[in-house]
C-alpha cells in the first residue's frame, strides 16, 4: 500500500516485517503517515517489501533478530535515516518444532526463546536508550493466544509467547510514564509462518471461529496502529486478544 497523505512525524521499527504479520503492521503504519524501518532475515525479500511499501518512506535492515550486532545496526540505521524511533513492534519469531513438549529438544527450546523473547528485550533496551527514554513512545510485542492458553504440539512457542506477555508487563511498569508497552495476542493468521495450521483445511479451521474466518495480517496491523496511536494514550501493560472470537468457544456448552 503506497503512502498518500500527511507525514505523521513518527517513526517505527518493526522486526520480522518482510512478509506476514510484520508486513501487515508496516502497511498500516505507513498508510497513516509514519516512516518505518523493517527488518528480516532474507535481504531480497526485505528489498521487495521496501519497494512495495515505498522506498521514500521505508528502509530495510537485514539480519537475524536475536543477533545483538543486528539489533545495534537496525536501531542505528533508523536513527540515521529518520532521526528518531517512536514505536518498536517486536514481531520477529520462530516455531521450528511441532510435537509433545515431553519430548522437546531443549536446544530447540533455547533457540525459540532466544529468537522470540530475548531478541524482543534486546530491541526494547536499544530503542529505549536511543530515543524513547528521553522522548517517549510505545512498544507493541506480538504474542499469541498460544501464550495465554494451552497450545498442544507447539508448546515451546506457547511458552515463549507467555514470556512475551510477562515481558510486556515488566517493560510497561519500568518504562512508564513516557513509554507505553502493550502486546497483541493473535489467533491463527493466514501467513506462511502459520500455514501448517490451516493448509488444506482452511474451511474446517475457520469454522472454529465465531466470526467465521481466519485472521489476515491487516487485522493485526489495525490493532498495532491503534495501540501506537493517541487514542491509546491511557493503555499500557495490556495484552489485546485478536482472535476472531476463538475464546468464546472455551466456555460451557
């Protein structure tokens, strides 16, 4: 979505945003006039995303989210290009294993936490010291409904997303009053990342949702845009569940 309108004067850094949920969030923020730095592992995919979003307003920094040097470069490049970093969206994540947690390879669990949780903390620390500590802003951590309920066969991912929810609380408490920190907990969103959860059975998967469909990246983009807007100025430390009504089916029937 190309940007057309007034420059908001705000700048966002969005991790894991060459496609999927991160790209949907970038679209929403660029669409309202923000300038944006997106990160991702694949340099070519990142370049293509920058071109689609608008190279006059968006830059890309390739690298792995858990790499401390990449975190430094991403924040530095954002500051060099735009002079500020008002919003951090911690979206980068991984889920490389599917199966019972009783048989989980602990090294895989460490990798999941390193990518999904420690990288988010690292980016939050760096944006805090680079801009937000003195100037304010907002952070949005992309969690998951897997982090607030049992999540069979994706237990490591669920544990890491539960940690993201608590990280949100810790940061919200420490960074107040200048920086608001919230999380979004999506259900299944139609992305390549979640494809294994619905591929070949989308109608069946969607039937479990009262709203009758799976999520799309724009659903999460809208939620992130709200949480980084003036309309959310009295909201911090919260986890916004965006699940198409999935939890409504958890009651007594």
